[in-house]
C-alpha cells in the first residue's frame, strides 16, 4: 500500500471534476504560454485560505486499510473524491486538513514545527525541522500550487506548452495553460492543464488526462479562495487531551529519510539512492525496498496484482491510468507515468 500510494504521488495526487456550476469564460488580455510560465514562478501572494475539492480515478485496486475505507487518511487522496481546507501564510506556515466522515487529518507547519494529527485514533506526530529545512510536510501535492510545481518539472524539450482559453475558478478569472507530452507513446499522460489566477498568478486548478480518456483522471482545484491573511491561531497546534504524541527526527536533507538518533549507532549500510532512467514524462525511478511488508493486508493487496517476469527477474505489476509500478521479488521497485513495458526495460 505504501509504495502504491507513493507511486500515485509521482504523478499528481488530487482529484477530478469540481462540484461547481459552469461559468462564462472571462475576457482577459492575451498572454503567451511563456508569459504564463513566468507568472507561475512569480505569484503576487503566498497568503490565502480556501476549500479544495479533489477527485481521482487512477485505476488502482482497492487499497487495504486497517478499518475499511478511511477517508480521513491522506492515502485516500489516491482514489475517489475528497474535500480539504487549506491555509497558507508564506513559505513556513501552512495547514492542510482532510475532512472525512466525522473525522479529520491535519498537517500543520508553523516555522520549524510540523504536526500531523488524526482525530480518528487521537494520534499526533511532531517533527522539529532544522533552520536549513524547507521541505513540505506532505509528500503528495494537496493544493493546486504544489501540483503545478510537480508538473512544471516536465516543461522541457519533451513538452508542448500552449494556452487555449480563459476560465472562472472559485469566482476568480483565470488563464489556462496546457502541457502536452510530445512523445505520447512513451507516457500514459495525454495532457495537463493548469488554471492560473489572472491577478495573483496562483494556480487555482490542475487537471491531468490519461491517454485515450476524455475526462481528467486527476484534478485538484479550489472551490473557494480568500487572499486575506489567515488567523495565526490556525497554525498553532495543541494536542487535545488523550492524544498520543510521537516525536520524530527531522528528515535528512540529502536522503529524505529521518536522521538516525546519535545514541543509536548502526553498522548497516546506507540504502542506495534511487536510479532515474529517462527524463521528462517518461522518467522511471528504480529503487530498493529495504523490507517487503509481511502483514496480512499488504499480502492480500500484492496477491491482487498480476505476476510478471522477464530478463530483469520476476515480481508483481500495477498498471494505473496515469502510472505503472513493478515490485520485484528481490525487493526492487520501478515507478513511472509510463506503460509497464518501459519499467521492464528500466529494470534490466
């Protein structure tokens, strides 16, 4: 379940189909694709709050959870529809709350303090970042801005960038920027569209469409947004009575893993860095899983995946609408927004 969820994050986690009524496209001054790309890198504000609706249809098998379908868990962003409340006050104060059925999962960053809280089991995790740390508290994009940043990494010779129309998103006038892979036979992605606030340059909606599909497989967008400064109290977390709090080490900047405690020396070798094969939309990441999951639910999930083999070895394959993943029997994992046969080639 963990590597499947991470794989979904490689593309863009969000959702499809906003619950908003159609609005007439506004008349705006012409902007070239190049100008819109610059706009995305130069927002006039990073202060906002709002409601984000997400839906996703990634073609994944049902992911096992400890207590059925838990829509309050962030892994739930990989499938179905979700509602999030988001707040931002610059680069080091933010909050994302995923609303479920009488439950809430929140990730709060206030300077060096990062909290993750789950109301369902009354648990909280606290991490203190170093002064040099500027990492996001969540690995998966949970706002259109984060999703746009991921997509812009693909803007290179492998991508055609166009602008086709304007739109209204969350009551705001917006330009639409379309990113289209040039070599569509090497990727599962047909196109990605970013709606950009005409005034603030903030991404308001991101949609990704799979090859052969007419509707987005993944979309994340604001249904309402307010650019007023959020109440500072939103970023202050006090664990409710009865909450079990776990302290964790800050991630190591070089590896992305938690730094080992100085009192716990180890002679085990450092895990090898993942290998990146290809570039742009056909990028494949090949890594090593330190330890395969042995619990019953993970085993049941793996059993639902077809067995595959080749000159690279044998294992299990997952083919989604926007990404593929292969977990080999010897503990390697390959992930990319590509057809599964390209993963085999990367594993050779």
